[in-house]
């Protein structure tokens, strides 16, 4: 009887499972039909009228599409059941460092929040103002700073408004951080949608809290689902809810990574875990977090930075470094 693997292939046809179970990979069988040696006639393409501002070679640039090469380490035989997709110890080492940095950021949010996060964490302040400021931080994203003394929150501080005033920030020319959801062509439409979302529930507090009997994981998942506003992408929504939970504004905690779409977190998870099914991705993410002894939420920023090949510090400043204790534990779990 034929045996199928977890990738729904015959096990001898699967390059991953055949290697794991020491089964000889079946060679690819090509068609025995003779190939013609005659060149295929070329079909002339219709010429396109060129405008004065660009040509076909510039069309991808004008569409806003960005193409990046993903840095990959050489295959040195590395294997780990926690990150099946990785064949390079260099890649695994970089992932460990970014996960450790993400753990460090979560610890800072919980014990010594930097910049404007400190205002969000102030339990004595109005909860609507705290929620609104957290939203603005996640939506615009703190800047990447190159030197000590530079303020990652300077642009957010410059444009912020209070919730009570009902005024929207003036976003013309605003500088944003690496995970921003702001699109200048949309103006303030996403901010307007957020205020409408809160008003529909009666208040921001009601919108985020939902049912008081919900578990923190369910509250996080429901808020994430309901915050699918125009222009508010997955990364901003996830970081907003992580921030609100870590800073003690609402009792919520991520029970999954809410993967999906073309964002760097989802693409990085598919690379690391060697599979594309959302349910299996979440299961393997949970297994990795548990084995490393780190919060599941840390995989969000960790996978984002690892996939991009550059570290978004999200408000921690230029001198922020990974947690050494967490780094050692993660490297040990990954067999490095």
C-alpha cells in the first residue's frame, strides 16, 4: 500500500520526509516522448505606447511593489524538529537572536516601558487616552534610531491628539517606523474607521473587553478579528493587542500568531517550519515557544526581523540587545 506523508505526498516523493526517515527519494521521471530540435517560432508582441514619464521596465516600481532578496545561510546539514524548514545553523542562529531580542522587548514593556509606552502603562490615566495612544503607536510605529539620545517616539509625540478632543492627528509628511500601517494615500481614513469601531461598541474599553467572562486568549482573538479595519494590517493589529496586554491596559494574551497573508511574519513562519498550512504553522509555533521557554507573542517580532534580515527595535533604541539568558535557552532548544 502506498504511504503518504504529512505533506500529502507519497513518502518516497517528499524531499523532506524521505530525508527524515532515511528513505531513498524516487528520481523524477521525465517523458519518453522525443523532443523536437526545431526552434519554437516566436510570436511578436504588440508594441506599447510609451508615455513621457516611464516605460514597461518602470511599471513594477510605480505599482509600489518591492522585491527583496532573503538572506539564507548555506546548507550545512543542520536539522531540528522544531524548525523543520531550516537546513542552515547560521539561519537557526539568527532566528535564536531575533527571538531573544523579542523576549527582551516584551520584558521591557512589562517592567520598564520606554517612551510613550510609559504613558500607556499608567494605570492612573484615563483608559480611553491610554488605548488611543497605544493605537497611534502601533499604527505609526516608533522610528528606527541610529544613535543614543534620538527619540523613536518623536514623530508620534508631534502629531498625537487626545481621544477626548475628537480631533484626528495631522499625518501629512509624518515619518513612520518599519512596521507602520500608515499609507499616505489613505490620509486619516484608518483613524476614522477606528473611531467608528469604538463608537459602535460604546467605547474603546467595551470594544476591547467584550465579555468580562472571556479568557485572555479569547479576548485577544476576538479583538484581533474585529480590528480588521481598512488599512490596519495584521502586524499593526497584533502588536497593538500585545502592547495593550503587556502594559496592563486590558487582560488579553495571544493564543496563536494569527498567521495569514503576505506579511513577513507569515512568510518567515513558513520558511522556518517548512509548511504552509495555518493550523500546523500555529501548532509548530506553539511547540517552538514552549520548547524555548518563551512567550508565544515573542515569535511575532522575532520571525518578522528574521525574515527581513534587519532588526526593528520598536521603541527600544539603538543600544537594545537580546536577552542573554533567553538566547542561551533558545540556542539549546534548537540544538545549536
